[in-house]
C-alpha cells in the first residue's frame, strides 16, 4: 500500500460566539464526509494542511487557541470577500 497523505478536515463555526469554535474534525472517510457536507451546505472550503494539522489538536466544541487567531482570521476574511461581505455585516455571518 502506497503511504499517501491521509486527507484531513476540520470545520469551524463563527458568529454565534466571539471566537471561532472547532465543530468537526476527522481523517480519511470522516474528512471526506465533512467536506461533502460543507459543499452541500454551500460552505466555502479553504485548503491549508498546516492549519488543519494545528487545529486538529483542538478538542471539539472548543475555541481556537489564541496563537491561531491570525491564521483563522485570514481564512475568514477570504470567506467575507467571497460572499461580498464586510466585517461589520454581522447579521450575515
């Protein structure tokens, strides 16, 4: 068996809480299911293996650690931009 890198995925929720929460994480088939569900829901998907690796260490339903705020903020700003939103568009998070 060829040792390819195993697909990993995490999901964050932001809006109901002032700090993003880790709401799902997994590898292999679980990661594929997370990604598939995100696509069904129309959720934007960013690929950043290093960030996924770091966020995978966070427990489910826990806030992301402070040392990852900037990296996650970059992803969130990309999502805002894709949706045509501004940070003060709080009703649309």
